[in-house]
């Protein structure tokens, strides 16, 4: 299982968070996604490759950068 913590500056509301989760789950339906619009952070646990997830998010209009702990 891959774990990613991303910063998505364009995530402004719960609708954005839901779209982000839907985009991630389209590639990995079993993924665990925690998207927080207040902090603009998304935490993902997924079997999918992180680069693929980031490319999917970018294609959906959510450009992400990886955050370190």
C-alpha cells in the first residue's frame, strides 16, 4: 500500500474534496482518501502508483504537490 500526502491549493470546498476522492477511486476503488479543504491536504492510502494518481488529479484540474511529514 502506497501512502501519499498531497497539497492541492485549488481545493476550496467539500465539492472539490469529493471530486478529488472520486478521481482517486476511479483508479483504485479500495483507496482510502482523506481530503481536507481547510488545510488543502489530501492523504491517500492506495495500491495505485502515486505518479499515476497525481496525473489523474492534474487531468481533473487538481494540480498537487507532495508534502513531506
